[in-house]
């Protein structure tokens, strides 16, 4: 009976992961940031050519200032750059892996590799200036 319960739990976890991944994919197509989790982070970074990840938390005032900028950039760069949002309170594994100690923090990944980052509430033009060198370049 215990083995069957474990098997059902594994199937349930796989289905939840599939649903989360499908939601992430559909948001990318709509020009909206992808909601990333500890479970979906690595796959999204590896399968997407350029990803900008916004590490944030609900209680963070500067994070709320950056959020509309990320939403706007996701629309403007749709099809060229994927923007992701990772809540550090809900997903501590990824935040710890990248030693995120200050939020908001933006990390830029190209071809699955970390290539640049920015800490703090940066204005749109500064964020864009950090992203544009990676669009269309080989890394």
C-alpha cells in the first residue's frame, strides 16, 4: 500500500510540474514574464536562448517598482528575450544557488549560462543596456 501511495504521489508531482511548465510556456507567447520556480528554473534557462530573471519578493518595495518595467520589457522583447520572475521567499533553492542576498536582482542568461546581472531597482534604460548586447550575439 505504501509503494502505491508513493507512486501516486510521484505521478501527482509530475503532473503539477507539467501544468506549471505549460503555464510558463503560454505566458512567454503572450509577451508576459514567465513565473519561475525551483522546479522549472533550470529547464527554462536551458531551453530558452536569452532569459532575464527577476528575483523578487512580495514585501519588497523596490521589487514592486521594477515589476512594471519587467512587464513592459517582456512585451517589447517578445520573441527575442524571455523574462522570468522568481519569488525568493517561495523558491529558496535557486535564490541560494545564485547567492541572491539583495532584491530586486536581475540575472541574464544566454544559452543556459549566466552572462550578466544587476542588483537594485534599475530604470528601464539601464536594464535594456545590459540586455541588448546579448541579442543576436554568439556566446
